[in-house]
DNA sequence: CTACACATT
DNA sequence: AAACAATGTGTAG
C-alpha cells in the first residue's frame, strides 16, 4: 500500500521479481499485489534461495528469446504450411469432442484451514494459516486478504500479516473430514475420482438422467449436503469435461458454483477469454513462454496462433495447446495407474561434511526402504537427488541389473553416486527408486498388450481426447483409498507441507519447454487399462453399474508415503504421520482399492461400519481401517488370482502395465519412438530443423 | 537411459 | 534464521 512515492523515477526493484504469490487465486481479490510483491522481494533478496530464483528466471528469459528468434525466422512459406497443419489438427481434435457427459468438480474451500476452524471455533474470523514458519499449506480467507497463501514461507506471511495465527497441520483431521465429503460424493457417483483430500471429479451424467434434474441442481444439492455432513463449504464446477469443470469450480469459490452447459457455443465462448493460466497443467513458465513468444494470454489465442504453436512445439505439446483452445478435456473414466516410483528426500542445514552427508544418505535410504517394504516394492533404477547450498538441483541415476529394496543395497549404490559429486555442500538429499518389478503388470496379458500398444500407438492413439488422467480411484468411499498423500515436513521446527497426490486431471505434459518442443500430452491416457485384472474377476461381482463402459474406474492407488524423519513432531501412530511429514494414512491401503472398488466397494456405513462385513471401525482408526480394507482386498485378490493365475500377489499387485515408455499417451512425441514419424514427419523436420537452424 | 525442467497438491 | 516433499511426465541428447 502505500508506496507513496509518486515519483516515477524511484527505482522499484521488486517489480522485476516475479513471485507466484500474486497470481489470481480465490480470495485474492482486494489484495494489494504491489505490496505483496515488495514484501516478498524484501524478505527474499540477498538470500541464496532468491539468487537461485533469479538464475532460473534468467534462463527462462533466454529460452523465450531463443524461441522468439526462431519464430521470427519462419518464412511465409513455413507459416503457410504450419497454418495448414494447425487447421487440420484443430479439425481432428474438434471431431473428438464429446458433449454427452456431465462432469462435476468439487473443491473444498480453504480446506485445512476450514477444518482447523471447525475444531477451534475461536479461530473464526481471524487470519490464520496452516503450516509453519518455513512453509504454509494454506490460509483462510481472512489471511488471504493480506496476500498470505499456500506455498508461502511462514516468515514472509507474518510480514504481510503480523497477526497471522499459525496452526500446525493435522492430517488425521483432514482425512477424517475428507472421508465425510467422499461419502456424499459417492451418492452421486460411486466411481468418483478423488483428486486429493479436498477435490474430486464426479460424472453426474447418470444421476442427472435418472432424476431428470440439471447439473446446477445436483451441484446445489451436493454442496448443501456436504455442508450438512461436515460443516464445511465447497465450490463446484459443472462442465462437459474435467478440464473445464476444474476451471469452473474456481469461478465462484468460495462457497459457490458455476455451470457450463454442454453446448459447443457455450464452451467456445467460455474458453475464449479465459486466461491460459487457469488451465491445469499450464503453470508459471508455460504462461510466460506463450505470452512472451506468441503474445498468447487467453485460450482462444491458442487457436489464433496455432500455426506458430505447431511450428515451434512438439506435436503433443501443440496438440495440447490447441485442445485447450477448443475447450476439450477428459470425459472418459478411469483407469487407475499404479505408482511408477517411490522416493524420500530431506532438507537439512547445508553441510559439506562428507561423513555427515553419508549419514543423511543412509537415513534416507532407510526411510525409503521402509516405505518400499510397506508396499512390497523393489526397483532397478535408483536416482539420487541433491540440492546444493545454492539451491541448485542435481539428479544422478543408475539402472541396475537386479531389483533392490533393502536399505543396504540402496545405500551401497547411492553412496557411489554421491561419491562422484564430492566435495559438495548440500542442503537436501533425496533418493528415488523406479522401474519396479513388483507390480509388474502381471495380470493377464500385459506383455502382449504392451506390444500391441506399441503398434497402436500411432493408430489409435487416437485418443479420445482429453484426457486427463486421473487417477484415483475413486471410490471407495471411505477409506480414502486413494490416498493422497500429503506431507508435511518439518524442518526445524515444524514446517509442514504437504501435498497430496495428484490429481490428475488434465494434462500433464509440460516439461520444459525449451525451444523446440515442450509439453505435450493431452490426451492420453488411455492406456491399457488394467482392467483385465480387476475387472475380470472381481468386477463381476459388484459393479455398480457397471459400466461405463469398460471398467469403470479402477482404483488407483496411490502413493502415499510418509517419512518420518527426524523427529519432530508428532507423528502419530505410525505410519501416517502427523503433520510434519506427511503422511497419509495409508499407504498400502490404497492399493486395495482398486480392487475393492471395483468390485464391491468397501464403504464405511454411517462412517464406522464396514459395508462388506459389518465390522465397526470409527474413521479415526485410520490404520486399522487400512488393514481392514487390506484384508478384504486380499480376499478379492485371492479370488482373482485363482482365476487369472497371478501368483504372487501381494497386496498390491495389480500393477498396471505401465511400461516405461509411456504407453498411454502416445504422444510422447517423436522422440522416443522412431516410428511414429509417420504423422508428423514433415512437421518435425521443419520445426526442429529448418527453422531451428 | 540419464539429466533436467515443469506442474500439482 | 527461515524457502518442503512426493510423483508424474515430457524432452533432449
Ligand atoms: N501448495 C499447496 C496447495 C495446497 N495445499 C493443501 C492445503 C489445502 O487446504 C489443500 C487443498 O488445496 P486447494 O488448492 O484446494 O486450496 P484450499 O482448499 O486451501 O483453498 P481454496 O479455497 O482455494 O480451494 O491442499 C498445500 O498444502 N500446499
Ligand atoms: Mg480447496
């Protein structure tokens, strides 16, 4: 506020620092962005963190310059060619539009903060943030008025709002309330996809039909039911696909809803003036690049600049951008995917003491190994992640001949990787294991499928548009199946963080955009479905409706993890830990879902009784519930097994195909697959080569 | 495959 | 004083 200087000559260095904290977000209406910018800058400048941010920004600026130069070099002939390419792709994409489904996205308002206020009403009306001085998970709307928001360090937030009250995170609480909301969601779509503890996607097509009522009415009813059951408010978005529904739920947040009719014209009108940054998958960097290089700020401009996008970006990236311009998104259903990697990392005060670093490494290996054991995982690729004292991140990986999972094996190989980096001053060490064996995909026919998939790639790939992905399994009401993980961490005191897993919604792609290509993906998803397994045997039993065509969603598992770490704070019972670190309850529990879900759905009636066997377990017994669901899962798996022949299964089994290369999407772009050149050879040549010089 | 970058919660 | 953690995905080489 007051930057009282009227003088225009005064230097304002903070204006050059681009924080993400001033981006539009619900509750940021009357915020004095200039002040936030200045305070964040003042609190940041001179720090190692800040210097690294500046370095990264400089690289992005370079990237933009480079792309600009390439765009400027395109000849009239090139542009003419790409215009044709773009027009053709737009037509193809548009032909995949499916306006037959009605998707609803629910997003709880200031979730963690709202839950904390329920348990401590005295917080009502006061600016409050959930998290620590190091990191804030979220803030209530009173605090947001000051510019305080998720992902902001607490010490900076306090500067913006001196009276800010800090409340440590308590995942058990959030999981409990999340389960309550899911119970409501389940009534509208038993196959709903949970995107995180506080978000979910529901395909309400069927409910609307059966009850002959509109999406708006369902939204209204669902919101009031959620409020009745939990005392919490949420915001809803209803649209023809998930990508749009997600955007819509943010429009009238908090405690509001927005319905986008299943009408092509309505969609195009809506999407046209929409800032691209509102689309999931388009973050700070992508926004800057599209704006800086092509002057694109709104979705409709994606179509207008289609020729440039096709000329400078990879096929998948440009397809994604074009589909955004058309307002396309995922309308299909499920598929659950299994985790592809598991990792653990820790931040500590920077040190260059090799012995100390090796000790930290061993600690992390221990935690990771423990997490892997909980899920019976073992993998061949080990990746060491390092963050230097200057915040520079490095990764070093090795792919082994054999699968490893023991702490000793991990430490052994990780030490070799670290050794090559010494001497070095680090502030974080992390380890990730991927290339699993376990899950392997067993189940019927995977191998075959993969192969086939490969072939199809070009072909069918087709996709269906949109895609999102999702994840989650969905359902299950209670159990949180899905798992979301949230983690909180703590550093010194308690910091917390968290996060959940993903939601997969729409796109992913991204990547670095670099000059040539970048991003991509869009559709995708498809993939094989696992269904084989699950659906087969089990599915048969229950299925709710069965249908949706194929399997319906399967569950997904998820990942969750936890780590514990040093001490710190609380942790609850074990695995799930409390705040600080993350936690999530479940862990292995998730896996079950998928099967459970499909088949019968294990559900906690009245929130305490198992729908399958009547056993009573209050939702606060997170772990116990997991074990319980595991038990049922195991039952099902056995049944399945006998049928399919999987043999070892363990709890998690199912695996999905996954394969490394990405089957699903196909689009990965040329890169990996040599073959695909078919469709875009021309583009590729021009794009990369000729223009690039 | 490896390394890196981006995104999301 | 103080800037997380976990996962997925794309891409270049
Ligand atoms: N960087 C982030 C983003 C989110 N969260 C947590 C806290 C949120 O309560 C929860 C849900 O995320 P949302 O993005 O939906 O944010 P909120 O629900 O808090 O607020 P909103 O009202 O904007 O949805 O996830 C977090 O810990 N760190
Ligand atoms: Mg929310």
